[in-house]
C-alpha cells in the first residue's frame, strides 16, 4: 500500500523487464526459415556434436541460431519452414533457441519406443 506522499509524487511505474527471447518478440513460438544447417562442439567439460540451424524469423525478420533436438538424422535443409521456441542448450554458446519437432517441415523422430519427453520430439502416445 503506498503512502500519501508516494501518491502525491505521481503514478507508480511498472518495472522494466527484458524479453527472454527477443527474436520471438513476446510470442511463445514463431515461424522461421532455415538458411544454413551446421554442427558444433559444446563448451568444456562436455564433448559431442551438436547440430544447429541458422534461421530467419519471418515475422520479426531476425536471424538466430537454433538447436536441432533429438537423436539421429534429420532432413532439414535450406528453405525448410520450422517452428522456433526459446531455451537452447546450456553448453552451446550463442544458441538460445530450440526447434519444435513434428511441426511444418520438421518431421517427428521415428523412435516409437520413446516414452519420456515425447512432446519435445513430436511422438504420439503409445497405447
């Protein structure tokens, strides 16, 4: 509750907060077009091959790096249309976004025995 003196000084301002995913402009997901697919190695102490894609977000026209999730191959190439969400891998610097499997041109993972984290890889529920 504000005091009388605080009210006399004027209306309260909301605290300014930076967007967590600036390329998405406040949206949870955005549509993008792939213009390069590449592989990189993560930071110490991890060692692996991380696949990522350079993407142009259609609405905001920003260019970002996004992780290609999942085990095994993918069929992404230039001009593939993909959905992008925030939160990239922690061990890969500069990659702050993730692609969504099973949407637009980015197909589901064909591992039908997968039971955990199915929604991240676009796999239907096993019956």
